[in-house]
């Protein structure tokens, strides 16, 4: 039997501000529990929230990048529900007047463009972190819960897609592009392991030809690309099997269990949730002027797909390499700042992809925190071009720069790594090598050409890799004639 | 004006996580209807030429700068928690299965 699938994704993103949404508490991650709180974010009676301007600006920025219409009048609402992670008994959120409405995101799959609608972009506050105690660590088997309010009140962006997503591949492409855009906008570090970029999904499956029923599943805890894929696939399979047996689907919330890679029902929603939204009386409304939006527009950088296309056109490097280089804004920035001062983009991208990325992965650090600047790399490349160091020595200099942040010229001087291009000196060494390997020379002279590289290797060994390889080749050939 | 029914009272009690007894419901229906009727007096005002609003002050766009202020101590933060566990506010397990 054939099925049709409809997926809508809800993404929650913690914004990269120093202080919380409505109070001055720090948003720093990973500090001791309950050390970043105050009466406002703890929800004490009589306290009053005040909106963080930067968080509001960031939300406009995201809404613009996602092609949304920006509201000219907006306000906050109270979303009332009881859950221990919400000390006030309500979350300050937005309801009928979100900051951004009706945008879209174009994802590319097999060079075809698929447009995914963005229903809304709104602001709210994050909740406290709920930790469950129990022997297995699984929510479903916990025996008690504890709360850390450090996260409570951190500015949170909610981005809701239209149910335009038809399969798991599209869902993954949408989330990856969305994350990339947010990183390019520098409004969130989107660290999924730290819960700063979280995904919930609404999934409906129906038989081909049938109408979609209202029994969609809300799937929670899809907090990595892998879990998103596994969770959606499992849920599509589960719902299809139920429909195959002509059984009934329920409107329910399900939790993805990363240990079993399955989904588990949290609660069947018998009735629509009733949050009793009403305008937040403690916050005045906001009018967003045209001038304000124009100011924010100026801060929106060249977005990933546009930048990727431009770099493909502007520089002579393979499409594949461009995709890697533009996968993060900081890497694309690094590449372009090198390309500004060095004329061979292909060589730059090779060093970034083969050497820099390898070391970054190995040391688990981000390019923006690494010690190699564009000046480091370009200085070194110029030294290779002028013949003062060999390509092989450059590899070790690169590692040294990565480790210490020293300039390549200094490393060469300190370690005596200049390339030997002195013909007399090289001729001496070559003669020595030939003398020490008479059999190899005989083999070569009798036509066994492949032993040539062995002789080159011996010269390199004697010079600790510093001999100019091109020159060694020439001189050796001359000597063996 | 619409009146509050028994069903409304049960629903609101459920939303507010209040356990109320069946025999209390009638009393709440009466009380809430009195409150509603009192608030309903507002309906007598002619608002034909008044713009709808949710705030009466005419103030807009109040913000603060993104500046970190000093937090209260962990000890003070936990002071109002009846029970704590490893510096966390302890709460009963709330997952519905």
C-alpha cells in the first residue's frame, strides 16, 4: 500500500545574548546548577520582566533571513500551563502577533529546489532544565525529578515550518540549511549537544487517496541529525503499519528514545490543549518601524546559498570544495580573507580542506578559535612559491603554526628548515648517494627506471626533507646520463 | 451574556490542577457567575469609536540593553524549595505514561 507523508518541523533556538530574555542573569552554559538565577527568572511574585533589545533585534534578523513578513505591531502573550520547568505557571511567548510571518526556505535536493514555508518566527523564554533521576536514566523509568533554573529565561526563538515536508530527506535538508543560516547570522551557536538547537516534529501519514486525519503525532527529543532521521523513519513506519492493519491513529505526543531508536507515547491528547493565552500585562506592546527593520537588514550577511553560488563563480575551485568551504561562515570568511591576499584559490582550498580541517577535527576546535590566521597560511604559501621551503616541510610548519600560532618565517628560522636550492651543495649530496648505492645505479642504467625515486628519497633523507625536489630530480637525471 | 456551566468549572479546575469535589461544583458555578456578571458591567459602555487594545497606558517599546547583572546566590535561590537534590529543586515525577 502506498502512503503519503506530511511533516512540519518546530525548531527552538537559544539566542546568543549575554543576558537572559527578561532579566540580567547570565546565559553562560555549563555552570553549576542554579547559580544564574534571580527573582525574575525564578518567577517570584511581584517581579517584572523587561525585554532584552538584542534578543528582539536578533529575532527580526532571523525573520528577515527566512523571508518573513515583519509585523509592524506585536506583543507578548502568556501561555498558561503547569509544568515544573515553568516557575510562573506560564511561559511568556507570542500568540496571534508573532514578529515574523509567512516566510520560506528553499532547500536544494539533487539540484532541484523545493520551497518549504515558514509559518512563523516568534520569541519566547526557555524553560528550566528538568533532570530525571532513576536507575536507567530514561524518562519513562525515572523515579524523581530535579530542576536547574540556569536555562530558565534564556531568549528562545521558535521557528515553525509549514507542513510542506514530504519525507525524511527533505526534513534533514531543511534542518541543516536552517542551522547553517542561523550560524551565518551569528545569532546562535546552534550547539545541539548543549540543547541550543532543538527539533520537534509533527507527522501525519495517510493512505494515498485518503484525507489527512487530525491524528498527527508530535514527536519530541529529536536532538541530533541522526535522531531526527531515525525518529521520523520509525514514526512513519509505525503509522503506516497501523494504517495497514486498518487500525486507528491517535493524536498524541511521543518521545524519541535514543537508546532503543524508537518512539514512545507520552500522552494521548484527547482534547486540544488549552493554554488560555492572554496578552502579557507586564510588557507593553512593540511597534516595529520601517527604519528599525532597515537597520537590521543591514546586519544580515550574504546567506549560505547565495555565498556558495558566488564563490563557485568567482573562484576556480571544484563545486564540491566550495560546499565544504561554505559549510560554516567562519570557514568561508577564512577562505576569502586568504584569497584576497593570495592569487591561487585552489591551493588555499586544498590546504583548508586537507590540512586545516583535519587538524581542527583532530583537536575538536572551531576554525574561529584556531591559531592559524589567513596571514599565517598565505605567508607560508608564498614561501613555497619562492622555493624557500619545500611542500613537504610546509606540512610540518603548518602543524607547528596550528600548535603555537608562530609565523612560518619564524618557525623556519628557529628550526633551520630553509629549502636547499644550492646546486653545488645538492650535487655533493647526490654524488654521495650514487657512491653509496652502486647496484641501484647499475639497475637504473640497465633500464629499470623505477629505482629513480629510491635515489631521490635517499637525497631527501640526507637533507632531512629540505632539498628542493625539482632541483634534485633535474640534477640526478643529469648525473645518471 | 453567556453563563458559566458545570462543565466550564470542571475544565478550568483541571487546567489549574485543582482537585475539587463533585459537591463543590455548584457552589463555584454560582460564585463564578456572580464575578462574571460583575465584570459584565463593562459591556454597558458604548465602545463604538474606541480602538481595541490590551494595554491601557499607550506606552510602547520598552527595552533593556543586553547587560549581565549579578545573580542571587545558589543558597538564596534554593531557599524557597521545600526539597532539594544535588543543588536542584526537587519535584515529584511528572511524566504521564
